[in-house]
C-alpha cells in the first residue's frame, strides 16, 4: 500500500506536466 506522503510527492511531481498539457490543448483548441 502506498503511504500518503509518497502519493503526495508523486502528485506534486506530475502536476506541472498535467497542467502544461491542459494549457497546450487549450491553445490548440482556440488556435
């Protein structure tokens, strides 16, 4: 079982990439 702190660390590591992906798809849809 994954403990909460490692789950939080993974989330913090992956969040900027997911956010960037959303921004890129937003730009593509609007452009």
